[in-house]
C-alpha cells in the first residue's frame, strides 16, 4: 500500500523533462483487465496518504487540482494513475514539507525510482496531466502499450461524471452473470453519507444476443431462489448474508437489448445501509473465491 502512495507525492523530484502528454487510454497496459475511476474522496490511495503526512496548505491545494484517481487491475495486482493539474515543480516543493524523511531518488531509464527505508521502491512517470505509479513491472508496460490496446479500451471507458465507474473485461465474474461475456461495467452515479444512499447501474455486454438472453435467465434463476451462485467457505452468517443479497437482486428488473444486459439499482432496494456494511466487511472473502477462467 505504502509503495503506491509515495509515488504520487514524490514523482516531482526528477529533473528530467517528461515525454509528450498521453491520452488516458494510451496508459492502459495490455494485461489490464479492469479500470476503476474514482473522485478524490473515493480514491483510497490518496485517502490513505493523508494519514501518513503532516498535512500542509500546499498539499490541500494540490488535492483541489486532482480530477480523478484510477486503479488499473491486473489479476490480483494493480498500478495507479492520478489525473489533474499537478505541475512537477509544485509537487516537489510540497513534498519537502509533507514528508519528514526524503526518499532516495534515482533515475531508472524513463522512470524515477523512489526508495524509502521501511517502505521499498516505487517507480513512477509523468505523462502530461497523468502520473502513473506502482511497481516497475506494471508501470513500464503501461507507458509502452500498443495502439490496439487503447483502441480496444477507448469505447469502453465512462464518459460522464460519476462517483465511481469500473469497466472490466475480467471474465472471472462469469459465475455471477453467465458465459459469453465480453465486458461489463459498474457505475455509481449517486452516493450520500447522511443519509446513506447509493444508486447506480450494472451493464454487461455479451458476445451474442443469445448469450445475453441466457445470462439474463441465469441471473434470474439464482437470484429468484435466493442462492448465491459462488461456493464460499465462510461462516454461516456470511453465507446467509450473500444469499440474502442474491434474493434482493431477484427483486431488480434486468433489461436485455441485443447483446447488452443492464440493471439499475439503489441501496434501498438492496437492503439498505446496514446490509451493505456487512457485505463490504466480508468482500475480500468473497473476492478470493472468484474462480479464474
């Protein structure tokens, strides 16, 4: 976690001129399977970073310039991108007053390496309005992705403002929504904390209209029976919670249009704040049970 966080604050230390700016889709590596876009108050990397710093006014100013944060998932690993008006010089000055122990900074080809005792090494690079950071083995492919990767992802990425938007080609969710899956997305368009409320839309695209129809029937089958379709080795209370979640999904009304299946929802329909708190608390136990395909 700390490896990812330090790069966003420390990348300004290099004096090497950055390469020409890149469009976001050009920073998606060939191995990326999911892209999650969040507003600042939902981007866990920056939220966690605040806990590690003695926050100064300059850092608050930098945060105001952040447009969005992105988590780029590759299997069970990730690299990160932050977007905003974050000039290297401004970040460099602010880092000096926010971090008590400066890291060792060295050039590593096109990247900058940040080595901090007790934390490790993070590699990062600037691309115009984007800072790409994470482990070297994930960052380098993102900076040199082939054009066909950008062409594949560009029509899939969200375009409008949202609280959170996740787009994925990860087919490990097939046990939930059926085979023949091409891509899927989850968008949270409204999120309030007082009162607690969330609304959004889940969309899946299948290879053929027949696959979409089968997917719809499959979802309605397990949800109408109130039976979570993935076997989970967990406490009975957790199993009951997911079966209850399955039953609430059964109350929704998925729509099929050609190869697309779409399902709108809000948190009241799905059991309210207390139910979601229980689901979130046990999400990692569920995620570990998603079989690879």
